């Protein structure tokens, strides 16, 4: 009985020489929305594709990448090739093979730099394990539809290659998060782009606006009256629009843009919302979140910040 597979679903066997980049390839595919399984025992290989197999039903239409190498229990390259042929003939499953290769000298260098032992030469020089593994892997290398030599490739270059070969417009979309926060409660960690908005006039010092937030129109209008507002926001937005495609081209899956003010309730919130909307107009799909919006506005925090800046609250 033939397996019914979504026409968009791809099945990829990821294999190759130890140290050539299999883990990087699998992580990249996972970031792209693929379901990944690494070092699956060969006895379970065919069970993955049974109708009642161990695949999560919610992920049944997702492409799947299966990592196999010389460490896999029961590894036999010839037997793997025969199983792939059998699955294609008996179940109409088209299983592609990606083989990651690298020169012996570069593999030796990588094992030396990372101080890892080669899995086939735990008590001998890495060169011995590399030679043994290359011989074991020959049938899979000959069979592979995709052969990638990573000798001269950095990690980001391999990531770009994987995305180019196996990506799609749907799963290759950059995930953008725009976050507001307050410096008084700690800087935003892991931001790719971070902007300090404390140069803008502070609504906290207006009694009618203090209890409101950057989500309120009155607060936004107040901030927008700052003489530096228009030019500063325009430059920030244009910079983000310029850089986001470059991040994507370099293989990044996620980009976080942070906007901070003192308390994280007024200026940063308003700016995050405005920049998020501008990015949508430019064709991106950002998610906007406000880390510190739920915290109360504190005079003590704002007064310390104003004193440190050498100014008096408006």
C-alpha cells in the first residue's frame, strides 16, 4: 500500500563525514520548519513512514530530515541505499540524500581545534577514523543527490546553502520581533538592534499622561512633538528596512529589534508600535511586544534617570 505524502512534503536523509556539518544542516532545517530526527537506529527507519508510525500527527505534512552517520546503530551504507530504493518502489516515497563532505586535512584540523575525538578512533589519531569512515561512507556519497563540500565554508555559508537548496518562500520568512523595554528594569538581552529612546520628551512628567501608556494616542502625540522625533524615527526605520534583508541573506532566522526608555511604558512602547507598523508597510511581518508595560510607573525611577541626565522633568 502506497504512503500518501503531501506534495510539498520532502524527505531528506542527511549524512556525511563526521565534522563536515551534519549538525549545522539539521539545525538549519529545523529552523526552517522541518521535523528533524538525528541518529535514529536503522531498525526504526522504515517505521517513521508507517501510517501509525511515531511521527507527530500534527506534523504529518511537514518535511522531515533524518540524520544518519557512522555512529548510528547498525550502520551499513549499502543497506541504507537498498532501504531507500525499497521505500521508493514499495511506498512511492522519494527520499533525497544530502551528503556533507570535507577534505581529510580540514577534518583533522577541526577535530584538533575542538579537541573532540573522532567517533571511529576514540583511542587513535583522528586521521585513522577519518580514513575508516570515508571508506564506510562511499556508497552513500555515490548515491547522494545533493553533495556539499564544506572544506572552505563557514557555518553561515553552509546555512545559506541549505536554505537555498531546501527552503521555500513560506518557511524561509525572517521572524522579526520588535520589543519595548525599560532600562530601569534591565537591558533587553539578545537584541540584534537596540535603540535608546530616552532622548525624546518624557510623558511621565505630564500629570494627565503619566497613567497612560505609549499605546494611547495622547501619549504618542506628546512624544511626536519632540523636535528630533521625525528625523530620528525615519532614520531608524530606514536602517531596519535596509538591514533586515541582509540578516536574512546571511542565514539568520530570527531578528529582535529593541527600543528602550526609562520605565518601558511610554516612549519605547510608542516607538515600537510605530516601527512595527512601518515594517508591515514595507512587506515584513513583525511581532510587537512590550516587556515592561505591565509594571507601574514610578516617580523615583524617572527622577533618578532625569538627575543622571542632568535635566529636570518637564
